[in-house]
C-alpha cells in the first residue's frame, strides 16, 4: 500500500508535465523520417546522401501532432459541437 501512495503523485506530476508540453509545443518531430520530411537515400555512383521520396507519415512537413494534443483537439471539438 505505501508504494501506491508514493506512485500516485509521481504519475500526476508526469501527466501534468506532458499536458504542459502538449500545450506549449503541440507538434513533435516525425518518428519515421526524424524531421527531415523525406527518406534519405544514397547515390549509387558517388555514395552521397540525397533526399528520397516524401515521407508518408508527415507528408514532407517533418512534424507530427502529439497524441495528447490530438486527444485534446478531439475532446474540445466534441464539447464545441455539443454546446452549439
């Protein structure tokens, strides 16, 4: 039982910290292309790195919306639609 009492404030702290991060910075770097916006490929002749196809996850922006911000946008949209 004492372990649960010490874990609850820690979980609350982590949750509030993530909520603050989503409020300040709603977008993070794309996990698939690491923020480049395209896949990196290597030239066969010179071995030089070149931009490849546009990333399918972020469509070339290099950014993605965070899960917490996506959930907030959905809940806010439901609330807005329900109170009209």
